[in-house]
C-alpha cells in the first residue's frame, strides 16, 4: 500500500513535531497532501475512476477547511506550512 505506518510516522514527525502528534493541523495537512498527490497520479492513469475522483475532491475540501482554520488562528503557522509543502493560495 502507498501509505504505510512508517510513512505516516515520518510525516507526523516532520510536520507535527512528534510521531504521536497526529492531531496537529500541520500534520493533518501534510498527510492529506500526500494522499492527494497519490490520488492525482492514479487519476492521470485511470481517467474514468469516478469514485476516486470524488474521494480526491473530498480530501481537497478537508485540506482547504483545515488551512482556513489555521489561517484564522495563526497566520505564521499557515504561511510556514504553505511554504514547506509548496502549496499556493
């Protein structure tokens, strides 16, 4: 599978400041970004996979809501996560 436990721990460690801090907004955004990138690559090959397309749109919406939350709470954390993940607003 593309998202193993080791990959998740690595994402949480680098963005959430520890392997067990899975609830931090930065770690959730990084995990969603990893999943979004994987689904995007899958959809480039399988253009008619509409279930995956719907799941991708839901993930993008979730990430957008968390980013909006972070922007209202702490603008510096928001800007740093955008810069680290190469996202654009």
